[in-house]
C-alpha cells in the first residue's frame, strides 16, 4: 500500500466548509463548499484501504471506493474519475445527496473512534473536477445499432439506463411528462441540496451523446403503452411514485393544507426562474406564515428547509416517532435545526382547525409502544395530551405511492403488486409483457437516487441482453 494512506490516526475528519446557517437560510444555493485540492487529498488519505471494504459493500452501486480514494490521495484525479464513473452514472450527484451516514460512510470501519472517511465529499470533488477539466466527453458508441429503446421517465433510473444503453449503440428515446428532464432531481430535491445546473449538465451530456428526449410527453395521454411498444424494440418503465399518502383527520380539506411535492415543485420552478402565478404564488409561499410540516422523511426535511428560506415566521416539523427513529437522514435534521426549524417529536396530528383556511394544527403526544414484526416500535397516542400549534400553512409529507399504471397506461394486462408497484422478474428486470422492463421507485416504492441508478444500470444490461438475443434469433432464422 502507498505510504500516503492510513492517515486517520493523525489527520482529523474535515467536511467541506458549510455556509453559516444565518447566511444560507437566505438563499437556495448549496450549503457545502467544494473541497480544495489539499483537503481532498488529505481527507482521502485517511482511508485504511481495507481488504474487505465495508464502505463498498454498503454502497448500492458497489463503488470501488478504496481505489478512488487512493488515487485521489496520490493526486491521480483523472484515473480516480475513470474508476468512480465506471460504476456510477452521476457520482457528483450521489456525492451530494446520498444519505452517506446510512450507507458508505456509516459503515466505514474507522467511523467508530475517529470519524469516517468523507467518501461522499471526495466523490463529488472528483467528478466536479472532471467536468471542470473537460474529461467527461460525449459517448461515441463503437458500433451503432438500428434497435431502439423507449424509456418512460427521465429520473435517475431512466437517465442511468439511457446512458448505459447509448454506450452499447442503441437508439435511445426518453419520454417524460414534465418540461425538464431529471425527475425528482429537478422538481423534488431543492437546490440547497443539489443545484439545478449540476443536473442540467448531465442532461446536456446525454443529448450530445445522441439520446433523444421527448418532453411534455405523457404516456397514457399522448400514447398508450401498446402504441409505444410498437415504436420500439424494448421499453423501460421508470416513472417513479407520485401519489401522496392521505391522512384522515377532521379539517383535512381546509384551504392552505398542501401536498409536499406540489409545494416543492412550485419552489423548484421559481428557482429555475419560472413564474409561479395566481393562487399558486400565494398558497405555496411560506413567507410570514406559521408553517407546520407533517412527516419525518427526506421530503419533510426538504419542505421545512424550503419554508425557512421563503421567510416563514416559524417552521415546525411534527413527527410521531422520536429523533432516533425517524426515516430522514440525521445530517439533514441537524442542518434543519441549525437553520431554525423546530422538531416536535412524538406528536401526531389529531385535527386541522379553522373556518375556511387553516388556523392551527391540533396534535396529540405519542409514545413508543412494543416493537412490531419488523422490530420497529409502534407509536401510540397518549390519552388527553392534545395541544394546538398555530398554523397558516400545513404541508403533508407522509410519503408516496405509485399511481395506477395499468389504468393510466391503458394497459390492464401490465402486472402490478398489491402495493401498486410494477412486478418484474428480478433476474431480468422484465415485466410480464415481453420486451417491457421496469426500474427505480416504480418497482421498489419510494427509495433513493443511488438505488434508482443501480436499477437503471441493471435494466440496461438486461435490455441489451434481450435485444441481442432478438438479433441472434433473426440471424438464425
Ligand atoms: P423519478 O425521479 O420520480 O422520475 C420519474 C420520472 O418519470 C419523472 O420525471 C416523471 O415526470 C416521469 N413520469 C411519470 N409518469 C409519466 C408518464 N405517464 N409519462 C411520462 N413520464 C412520466 N433520494 C436521495 O437519494 N437523496 C435525497 O436527498 C432525496 N431527497 C428527496 C427529496 C424529495 C422531496 C423526494 C420526493 C425524494 C427524494 N429522494 C432522495 C428520493 C429520490 O428522489 C427518488 O428515489 C428517485 O428520484 C427515484 O428515481 P426514479 O428515476 O425511479 O423516479
Ligand atoms: Fe456513498 Fe452514495 Fe457514493 Fe455509494 S454512491 S459511495 S453510497 S455517496
Ligand atoms: Fe477506507 Fe473506510 Fe472504506 Fe475501509 S471502510 S476502505 S477505511 S473508506
């Protein structure tokens, strides 16, 4: 092993500089600065180059982390980029928004006593440098194929599959109902976690590599699944999950109770410079309002931090479990608290109060009861514990479910699970319809970007195998 490594005993963990909370709450720019060369090299050199790297095992992409850390420590960044991009189609995006504390960094063996290697920040540094230096070039397939693949959905699953299939020379068409490509990378996740031009340059890269995007094209409205099947040799469904989970409580229909994704989409559109006008401009603007966000996942974290930036008078997050049992990333909770968000743990909504518009959320205290079959303690309401929180804007962030795809796509024959996700054979990623594959949240349920990329890559391999078998059959005939 190079003598540069194993420095974790002498060199402390340093994260890229984080902008002060009182400054960053005034804008939507990313909160972490970039490592400089010296920091990237010294932080990478803390890695002990494990023989069995737990970081890699716990990265859904199986990224070759020890190798790119060593190359970074040695100043061999272009080679580090080659290795990092061999397993990941958007390392700079994962470096920014993966919940590293639950994945690679949370499983780094030096985490316990000395703090983990800052894997995500080094990964982001490597690929941002690759972009700056022009190392990322349009794809030029060795051989062009006449076979075409249609991809429904331009989120990370669809984009990863598009890139991998283009490398193999297939003619790739991506269809999306939105006006911009990127899925939740552009209209869900706010800019203070992932700036829009970071996603934009990935899309430009795919366009210059020959991927054809058909925007404002909604499958189900502009074509049925069957019509699209007739246009392509294979199809990939990568439509994500968008139906908000409901909450049943008195007063839930009052004005100014909004769905999280509607709220975040409006804010993200404003970030792009789009005009949000009329009623939407008022109802999705938190400035001067008491805001209560209900839920404890990543989406809830994004809503509370967006409301802070819009100038809310107060922002509270109501969650029925405690800090240790919330699904959102611990790092994001800390960021939110620094920015002035108040977490009301162990509390659930009982009713929404008001005449026409909401005035207050009535909540009750919860306690954690006996563990259920998954081992998670179920929250139970504490009797006579009600209290009211003043509220002019309530945002529901209770998670997402799949839309009814067989109906939407006019394809009743498409098989789905009892949760509404699309059924695939996991060894081929193919649905019950020959030549129709599926990947990402629409198969897993609401998950993570890194898992969507993994699925997109797996689907691309399976589609390529399916199409080459097709060609071989034709040749044999
Ligand atoms: P999506 O990204 O949802 O993309 C699906 C695309 O399909 C969309 O562009 C949609 O317009 C299109 N589409 C849908 N139906 C049709 C149709 N009928 N016709 C044409 N196009 C259609 N994950 C993380 O790892 N880190 C985070 O910090 C994080 N934060 C998140 C914050 C929020 C607010 C949300 C909602 C999710 C967050 N996630 C995060 C989860 C992550 O964004 C998703 O797991 C990931 O984007 C799923 O990728 P996908 O490609 O399967 O679907
Ligand atoms: Fe960690 Fe995500 Fe990068 Fe994997 S892709 S190394 S989990 S930040
Ligand atoms: Fe390096 Fe930590 Fe991974 Fe070991 S687990 S290879 S120390 S980053």
